[in-house]
C-alpha cells in the first residue's frame, strides 16, 4: 500500500511539473531612421488591460526560446513568421523571479502597425492593438519605475494609438530584470545596421 501511494504521488508530481512549462516572451526591436523602436501589444485580459512585450505560456515539447518565437508570431497576428526570427541571434534569457518568465531580445524587420493589423489566417490571435515605442523612452521609464508607484508606468508611442500607453506592472518587472541582466541593453546602436 505504501509503495503504491509513493509511486502514485511521484506520478502526480511528475505530471504537474511537466505541464507547467515556463512562459516566455520577446523584446522585439527594429532600427528605423537611426533609432531602436520596440513593438508592444495591448493585453485585454481582465487582470491586465495594459501594454507589454509579446509573450505567453509554453507548450509541451517547447524550449523557452521556441515559446518566445511562437508567442511573438501569434501575438503579432502572424505578421512575423518564425522563419524571420533567428533563435541563434536572440539575446537571453533573462528569467524573472516568481513565475519564471523567460525574456529574450531580438531585432526584427520593421512592419507598420497597419501592416501588423491586416487580416490574415493566423491561429490563436490574442492581440488586436500594437504600438511602437522608442527604446530610449522605454528604458527611461523602466529606470524611473519604483514598486511603490501607485500610477501605472506609461510610455509615449511613435506609431499606433493611443499616443501614450500604460505598461502592465508584471511586464515592467520582467523588463527591469532584463535590463539588469543586460538582455535588454541600455543603448542599442542602430547606426551599424538598418532594417526596413
């Protein structure tokens, strides 16, 4: 009886641990007119209702890097295909405490918000609003953020609406950790390479 109980308990624990794959996301940026811009999406989930980098839950058999690429593809309305994202060129991960969210950084070709929003056959469309924000504005906001702040952290947009977006607080924590880890660099040199 004890052996059966121990084996059953082990089986339950193993099943639970394999089903809880870590979530992952991508801090995507493009170089436009000599400056780095980051793509962000609105998360309509009732507990968030704010803007963040693109990411989500892992699926069985995926590495965190594969999750980041798949989630970025899905949450960009399939405007970006996984073939456009080179996992070997991704920086990271930075792993947030608590829920171990794996965050990577990668350069992507610039696509306008209108292009991203075009109707296409895409599975698991989770987002319907996107904006581009300046790297310098995002880093400045992250560096000024304190946990005691009552108001949501906001950043101005370069393309997309609204003109200023509130960031999801847990997303800001992940970005701050990525900045501390060097996965999100303080500065991005866009003079060397230009994507359009």
